[in-house]
């Protein structure tokens, strides 16, 4: 009798990533992953203690991919901006996993590489050592929030997008000027949430870095 195949950790993560490209973290389960691999859930628990640990490992692979080939260039602000854009691009290619990273975080090699580069860049800024951990925390929260938000928009279907745009037009252009005077005044210039995402990403990150720069002695 042929024994059941033993799947490697990398093969399990590959399959999990494929499933997460077409579903979200809520609907994803170890049982579904086991079925896709043609095995039972108990065999996967030899590699990962639970679903959360598995999801963190999948998200960490995206961080590792983002850091692959990365070389620090420029001053500290340019380094953090370049890193943020690499993370944005990496999760933009697998948007379902952005929500996983934003929710569960990661403690693997990819996470450590990102943490190291951010801390090194902040140290190069000239900030006092005691302020660096708190500023690092603010930058990470900002990046995770922006990337997760953008990824959520990119996963909607064309039909959902058109429906949302129609609702936006009705809500903005049809606003009662007596009840919503500011909205009515700016209605033709207000952009929907999905517009100019990269420009918004860079501008918001730049504002955070400017706030850090203002605290450098």
C-alpha cells in the first residue's frame, strides 16, 4: 500500500497562497487547504499549530518577496518611501493577503527584514534613540492601514465597482446644499476613494516622514 504523500512547508504555503488569491481570510480554512492538497487537516497541524499561524506564514512570504533584491538607497526618507512602495506593490499583486498582514501581522524572516530596514533608516535620520521605537510603530501602522485599504478596493468586481461609483455620484452630486453645504460646494472636485491611490499613498507617507523630521534635533 502506497503511503500518503508528505507535503513540505513550502508546498503547503504555496497552495494556501493560491487559495487566498480567490478568497479571504474569513472563508479560508485549514480543512479547505487540506482538501486542495488531497490530505487531512491533522497532517497540516504538524507544520502549523492553527489557522492564524498559517496565515501569518503566508503573509510573511509576501514580505520576503518584497525584500528580495532590496538595496537601501538615498537618505532615510527615500529609503522608507522605497520600502513602502515595494510593500504596496507586493501586496497589490496578492491583495487578499494584504488584509491577512494587516490583521495578523507576521513574525517570520520577511517581517524581521522589514523591521530591520525601517529601524536602520530611522536611526540614520538622527532621531534620538528613545524616540525610534515609537516612530517605527507609527510608520508600520500607517503602511499596513494604507496597503490593506487599497487592497480591499482592488478585490471588488467590476460590477461592484460600477455600483459603488453610481452610489458615490448620487451621494455627492445629489447632496442637499442646505443640509450638506460643504459637500455641495466641493461636489464636482471630490474624488472617490479608489482614485489616485498611489499619489495619495506617497503624500500621506511623506506627511508622516515630515512629522518625524520635525522632531530631529
